[in-house]
């Protein structure tokens, strides 16, 4: 069977080598499509049985072109780039690779945060993280790694996640929170790790952001869709002490930068998983999952059940 690795943002060379080995050892054929367009993907997917993607868009048009596709694996945690309803209609299993990129994303949180609390290294005095309060919105794989690193800095860590029991958080040295209001009012720094769903899109509003204490910083390494960008602009205008940092450039980036020069920072592209280690971990995990699904229907991480 044929397995297509379609990556507009290519995997690291070592990751590609590992993916090919996993697929070849399983008796399947690996086909590589790097830096391709949507048109290239549509042409390539016609006779494909398994698909591995990163951030590439797999919408209805792509899925309609796939005549024998059985499984898609998103090499990473988020999967909002895949049309799950159409995949389900067509009987295609969609999986992600949870946890493989989590440390890379968590480290980036602190790379950006340290840069911002040191005033983007402009030579002026900043502040330290030790003793400061950090709130984590969603205590999944990334959130847990963020908490681990934060405790190493000597920070006070709390988390809001209705799907994680208080006793679990307490056992890990995390203070449980039970509302968005608590999350934002009790923490100078808030790190977002919620997925982009109908319920969460544009849920981070002006009203929420302006709850931050004085000199608060909002960190977003989740999805740009969860931010109400108009609300963010208004919050930055009203609260000139608040800062916003993200590895996802928003649609209204120019307006946000113009409104709050020196108080916002965006990476040019989504960078959370852009490490050699995360590339290798997620890519090889995706290869194993595709192979196992084609072999015997393995679907532990299916997201469109």
C-alpha cells in the first residue's frame, strides 16, 4: 500500500529517514511530497492508502480526490487543519500524535516569555520569573511540560482544565482553578493551550484579557483562532501595561503591532514544534500509527470517532 508524506513545512532530514524506514520495513511504499501546493496534494492523493501531514490543509476537496484513503495522521497534537466530518463520512480514520511536540512547545513558551520580561533585550531592566504566578489554560501534554519548566524557575503554578481532577493537579504541585475569571485575575502570566473548537474560537476576548493583573502577559502557543483579535487590540489600547506573545502570527498582526509597539511579539510562522527532536518524534510516531492502522485497524489516537 502507498503512504503519502505531504508536508508544506518539511520534516527534518533525520525524521524523513526514520519515517521511510518504518514504512519500508512494514512492506508499504513511502511517497514524499514536500513544499507542495494544494493542487499538488490533490494530484498525489488519488491512489494513496495512508496520509501523514503536519499543518497542511486536508479539506473536502482534498478528501474527495482520495479514492482509497483509509487513514490520516497529523504529526502533532492539533488537527483543525483536517475536515473531520468529511473524513468520517468517507470512513477515514484520523489520528494525531499527542505528546510528541509538547516539550518543544513548552520550551518556546519560556523562550518568548523571558525575552518579553527582559524588554526584548533592549538594554533596560526587566523582571525575573522566580516567585511570579503562572496560569495554564488546559493541562494536557503541553500544559504539563509548561508546569514542569515553570516550577524549575521557582514560579507559582495554577491551571484551569475541567477535564482534569483537582486531586491530580494538587498531587503535581499545581493549584486547581475553576473559572476563566480566576485564571486571569490570579496570574500575571497566562499560557494558552486550548484547542480551536466551536466553543473556544474567539473565546479570549477583551473582557477576559483585561482581567490580567498589572503588567500581565498573555502567551499563545495554541491556535490563533481562539483569540478575538479585535478584542485583543482594544485590550492593548485600554491596558497599556499588558503584553501579548505568540508563535502564531494573527490576521491583524500589523494593526496589533501598530497599537502596542514593544508590547507584542509574533514569530513569522508557527514555531512550537519546530525542533529537530519534535520533528523526529512526531514524524516517526505518525509513521508507526499509519502502518499499524493499515495492518490491523489500530486507532488508539483517533480523533473523529
